[in-house]
């Protein structure tokens, strides 16, 4: 059997559906029997692969863009996890960026910080946020350092800092994160993809 491309498959599928409608309805024959017009793209559309952000399955998606505009998101047929399929949650993925054709006003593009006991969020720079994270990890690690366990075994660890990864982390990122955790003496490392 001759192999057909994905685009050819959808073309044939669309033609079969239109044909079935012509035979099963009356009154709309003229409209439905009109020859199918091909849609010519006037501008180049870029497609990039990414991963659905909503759950631990980590399904692959194809994101179509034109300039800075998001045009569509669909399942990535060659992704080993979902083979092009997406669940109902993923139907709203495009809202992460666009709502009713406008940029989603709730999409966060800056670091926001709420100080202890404060009732508001303040904008901060990435430099400030990364410095704060490093500072707090160091202080917590120093304050909670365990050199020996109760039986006198040398353990050199902290049990006061934990790390939770996400399904969008790839193997290489997980490797680096785990290396960093172990170097810090962290023992509690977990990933959303396993929970
Ligand atoms: S498409 Fe559905 S199952 Fe797949 S990662 Fe997204 S939310 Fe999870």
C-alpha cells in the first residue's frame, strides 16, 4: 500500500466527510457539492514543537506562529507519548498566550514577589530573584546541615530543602538538576511526572 503524507490524509478525510454530507442531506446539495477550494498560504507559517504544560503526561504539540502571533496548537503526530492525540485540557492551551484574539492579560511575563505578610505583589528583576533564591537556599542549607545521622554515620545532607521537577523537563535538564541537588546535599528530589 502506498504511504500517504499527513496532509494528504487530512485532505482525503475532508473530501470523504463532505461527500457523505452531500448524500445524507437535502437542500444543501448545491452548497456542499461545490468543488473544494484549496487554501493557499500567502505568508509563511512557522511550526515549532513543544510540550503541553498541563499535566505529567508531557504530550508533544505543534505550535504554529506567524511572526509573533499564535495561530494554532495541535498534537504532534511524531511524538512518542501521544502520537498526535491531545486530551480536552490541551484544547485551551492557546489561552496561555491569546484570549479572544488578544494577548492574555493574565499571562505573567515578569517576576512578581510577595514579601512575607505583604498584601501585594511587587515587580522584581530576574537578577534579584535568582540572587534571593541562591541566598535562601544557602542559609537554609547551612542552618539545617546534618553531618552525621543518629547512628554516627557520615551523611553530609540537608533535609530542609526539596526540589520538585515538572514533566516539561527533558532528560538532560533532569540530569543537571539532580547533579546540582546532590552537590548541595539535598535528598528530597521528586518530579511531577512520577507523582
Ligand atoms: S494533552 Fe492532556 S494528557 Fe497530554 S500532557 Fe496535556 S493535559 Fe496531559
